[in-house]
């Protein structure tokens, strides 16, 4: 066999590079080189090199350049909060744009734990949000299953009513929620806030799960019941495992809605022993003085549970219905 015959047709034919593409590549290289030159001339100022590289990427791959710019805009405020939390006390009012400020230290983090009851605030918030998320999943999963599988009088008006409740802002529901909680003697009580959050989280959760249950063929449940399962067993063994992505979304929705809520918590909880982290950080804001270092440090720390939750549940969010239905 000759050498030419051994070469695959894909290698024999190469699409010619257009003139526009070559010009873009040349301009991109020139901009990156210009950034490097300016960096060397200005005492290794890395900013010139980064700008040159970004301009080169913008010319060569416009969509990639726009996405990189958007990512920088999104991440920069977070970096600024981290920078403020690392500043020494003497530099809190500095206008410097350095991500890592001069004299950076962790004194604000240490003071947040030693001078404030930050651990208590975090524990209360975690207890409330996890409880609301689990109760919301339990109620929404069973309620959505009933709306999805059975046709009963008033089904459609009830679904519309549940959706309508989500259109009302929290401030409009604040007074009736407080009256109900006060009548139950649950003010200044975590249980009262859990009930308030659960009542607002369940309706939308039912809508999410109901739409997902509609995509699951009823034949799977019928096959399980033919094999001897009861309706509840079929729901537990068939529907819930297939609904893992939707249940993860509902859990995240309930968790995020409760984790950073401030208005309802401010009205129901007044005692320091039951404060959540939004209420606790709000206490750091004074009329004449605000400790921005501790405030920024707390803002950084309260993002960690949400970040870890997203990382832990990412594998469930990308799983599909078909993959789950064919597993043994």
C-alpha cells in the first residue's frame, strides 16, 4: 500500500483558512504582544498584559471575549467583598482597588467569631433552612403527585390558586403571617419562622414537581403494582428515584428562599438567641458607625454553605429521567 493511500481522506483535505480569520489571528497576536511590551515598560504591571490578552481574544473569538468580560463583571464584586474583609482596620475606608490589600489579615474573621455570636446565627439559619427544605419536599412531593395522577373536582382552580399565591409579595403577607404566628404563641421561636417559610415555599414547589411528574409515564407505576406493589410503594420505589433532579431543584429553591430572607425573620424573631445570620449582620450596621470589616467577613462566610450545596447536588441536577428509568 502506498504512502498516499494510507493517509485518511480527512487529512488529505484541509479547509483553507479564510483571509478574515488570518487577519484576526494576526491582530490578536499583535494586541497580546503589545500588552506584554507595556507590561515590561511599566515595571511588570500585569494589568496591561491581561488587557492585551483580552483584547486579542475579543478580536479572535468575539463570543469568548464577551463571555470572559461578563464573567469578570460578575466575579469582581465578590472579590471586592473578600478584599474588604482582609483589610486592616486602618484601611477600611481606603479607595484602593487592589484585590489583596496591603497589610491583609484575618482579624475581621477572628473578631466575628470572638466578639459576635456568629456561630449561633449560622446554626439558627441552618436549622431553619434545612427543616423548611425537608418539610417542603415532603409536602410538595405528595401534593404534586395527587395533582398529577388524579382528576378530582376543583383540581384546576386549586392549581391556579397555588400559583396566584406566588404573585403576592412577602410584604403583603407579613401582617397575616405575624397574626397567625402570634396566635400560636410562636413569636421569637424558630418553629414560627419555619411555619411561615414553609407556607410560602410549598405552592411553587408543587408546581415544579407536578410538571415533572407529568413527564413520567404512568405505565411504570402500573407495572410495579402488577408485580405486587401498592400505590404508596410504587410512589416510593419508582416515582421518587426518578424525580431526583426535580427534588434537588425544589430543595435548592426552598433552601435559598429561606437562607437569606430578612423581612419575615425581622418581624417574627426579636430575641438575640434566635437571630438568623441576616438579622445578626444587620446588627453590625450602626447609626453612626459600621464595622465593614466584620460585615464583609460574615458575607463571605455565609456564601460557603450555598456553594457547598450546589457542588454536592450538581450531579443530581444533570441526571435525566431516561437514565433513571432503565436502571435496575
